[in-house]
C-alpha cells in the first residue's frame, strides 16, 4: 500500500521455529491466505472434487477385503495458490473512513494489518474420536499430514500463517492526536514495531504449542494402554516439551523501564508500578502490551527532550542531519530529524489484536478467536453482539470525571477544573491517559493501557468498530452499531458512521471509524430488531442538524 515491499527472511534453520529472524520489514498491511487454483485460473483438466493426486498408472479400484477406503482429508491435497490481499482493499472484510470535520487539518491516524508475534488464541480441544492406530485409514491420514507438513516447511507456502509458523495475528489501531499530528503519526509507525520487539525480548511463547501434559495425554489416547517401554518413551518425549521461562529476565526489563521513567520524568512515576507487571509470573500478551505502550511513550518523550537540548546547544546547527538516526532501524528515520521543535501535544490510542487457533481467518463463521484490546484516552472500541444486537463497549473514557482516574491522580494533580462545556479537565487536558503531553507527565498523565481480554465464540459477534472521539463524542455506542448494521459492507458502514457524526456533530472535530467484519456479519440484523431501536432518534437528529433555524447563534 505504501510502495514498500516487505523484506522476508529465508527458511529458518533454527531448531526452535518460534525464534524470530533478525530482520526489519515494512508493516504488513495485507494478510496472506490461499485460494483454490481453480478460482484463479480454471483448469478443465482437473476434477471438481478431492482426488488422490496419484498417476493414472498407480490408480486401481478399491478392494473391500483390504479394509476401509483411505479417503483423503478434505482440503489437505487440494491445489491452492498463496496470495497477498491488502487489508484496506478487502472492502467486504474491513472498512475505514476519515474526515477532518471543520478543522484545518486531520490529527487522527490509524493502522491495520498483521504483526509478527506468537499466537495467543485459546487452543482448540482435541477430537475424542480416532481410528485404531493399526488401521490402514489412520496410517494413510498420518502419511498425508507428514507430506503436508513437509511441503509447508520451505517458505511462505503456509496458508494464513505468519513467518513464525503460527496463524496470523491481526492488528487494528486508531490514534487521536491533539495539538498536532506528530504523536499520532509516531504511534502509527512505531507502536506495532514496539509490540513485536517487546514480545521478542520477553520470549513470549505461543499458546498453541503443546505442553508436556497435553502430549502425554495424546500418547495415551493413541496407544490405549501402552506397555512399560512405550510409557518410558512417551515420558522421554514429553520431557523435552516442557516450557520454561526466565523470570529474572522479565523482572530486569520491567525494572529498567520503571527506572527510566523515574529518572526522566519523576513526580507521579517515583512510585509508579503498572498493574500488569507482576513479579515471578510468566509474561503474557497483557504484559507485552503494557511494556510496549510505556516504552513507546518514553521513546517519544526522550525524542522531545533531545530537541529541547538542541535549542540550547550553540553547536547544534553544525551537527549532521542524521545525528539522531536509529542505526538499528534505518527504514524509519528518528523523530528528531523530521521535526525541529519539541512537540508538547499528545495522542490517545486504542488497538485491538485478534488471534485464531487455526489458519482459518477470524471472519469465518465457524472460527473462534481471541481478542485483546489496549486502550488509553477517549477513543472507543465496540462489538456488536449477534444474539441481541446490543453494542458491547470494550473501553472506558479516561477523563478526570472517572472515579478510578480521579482517585489515581488526586494526590499529584494540583486541581481539577470544569470548562465552559461542563467537562472536567486537569491542567487543560481532557484525558488522564495519553501518549506525549510532556507538561502533564509529572502529574500522572500516563500511557499505561487498560487491557481487556475476550474469547469470541464462532459467530457470536457481528463486527468490531474502532472510533475516535470525533465520532463517540456526539454519537452513542448503540447508534454507531446500528449505523453499521444497515450497511452492506464494512467500508460502507465506516462511511455512514463518519458521515452521521459529521452531520450531527457540533464541534466539528476530526472523525475516524474502522469497521472489522467478524464471524456473525451475515446475521448482524437478527437480534434486537436490527437497527430499528435507534432509527427514529437518528432521523430526528438528522432533521435537526439540517434545520438552519436550529443553528442560529447570538452575535
């Protein structure tokens, strides 16, 4: 999409397939999948159904005396072609719409694509039915699986899988800047990289890898009642599968990050302890997200401090233009080379990560998935439940009026004030959690995210919506969901949400909406009367917004 081709590593020779290659690439704003070859270039010579792919001379009629017919596994031998589909071009699966409103420029930003981190989906239960181990059918199936694994091990020929071997993890984010575009653009380009780097530092393990107990149960299931030597062999095999982690390494990373905040900012961060940083506990995706958010915010703050020091440096003008470049990431120049003055604004952020236990994508009606959201500020993430059509909010606004936020900040903030619109503010800011905002960091404006975890059953939710406060500030959660229900595609739904927010909004703020299709999209109008619940109120608001007499103001 951006004219950059991703740099791919060659086949991994490491014994641990979960290790990441040491290379840098552009953001993957596309997903990898496979399509039947017949859908790309139909071949009349191939049959329409599953076939054995044996030469004609080796085929022979089935003999009933030899046992059951060794039918092939569906989908395992079908000719397919690996394709890359840009996510922003998949209008039936993802849609985005952006409007600057009445502002001179747009401070919002967004990102959508695939990131390289281990899968965190809940592992699918194993089947309880299995053919006898000595049967020809089971032997034939095992041979097919081995041939399929051998064919998929040579590169990117795996369907809907990442370079690490896990199913792809999808990443969606919306960033609402204030005071300028510098911080929101920084998050768009750097936050996903920070998540990938942090996952590698912590050694995050995939939840789809088999543990010792699971392998042992599988061995018992296959063998029935194994002999003593078989049990010894199973115990030896499962002993190598035990997963261990270095808790001291995670503690060092967390301690170093907290110490950097104390030395750089101080104030509120003198006794700062993120809730996701638990001692002697195995790192999870929540730990990685919290660390990545705080590290990205710290990197942005340090970049602004370097620019402040350059203003007082008499020889700053004699330094080379690339003096502050990140040598380990040459594809992205350092922030200070693009902006010459310190940026005192900031940005809110809401991201969503989706992972599936199988290569089947999350929008398939029969696929369960795991959703993690990380949020700070007043951007919103909503789900539409299929059963009753209700909006399910996954984020809360981090405003001074929030009881939890006011309790957290009372001992550091000098005072809370109420503006002319009746909104409480702290030092002129409406958000108590945000990236940037250098002048308010000492009083507790932190980028520590609010983490939510949700297991999505197949077709339980119809779609997911991510919006900036330009939408949620004037449109209710249920109205947003009902607007998307009436659209034919996610792209049209995002356009309708932004258009309605722009029409009925009073402040003319920037508006951004992302709509992501989930498994229950085709049933989005079944529960709760579809979109009829808010239809009358939305029509009335549109009429009021179009009435010129309703907009008269005193001069």
